[in-house]
């Protein structure tokens, strides 16, 4: 992966984390705990990917 692709991937992952946080807050406010839990798992996966990319 070239540096430009890496930068784009990091930017995309960060945006997905932000989106997950916003959606988790909405799900919590509407007491949709199943969706909140799903989103939390997605956020965790995005964060793991981001962490692995930052170690490259």
C-alpha cells in the first residue's frame, strides 16, 4: 500500500469511527440497545484496523 492509499484508508476509518459514535448515541437515546451493541462492535473493528495501520 503506497502512502497515499494508507492516508486515504486512515481518513476513511476515522470517519467510520465518527459515524459509529453518532449512530451509537442515537441508538442509545431511542433505547435500541441491539443496534447500539452492533455499532459498538463495528467501531471496535474499525479501531483495530486503524491501530494495525498505524504500526506500519
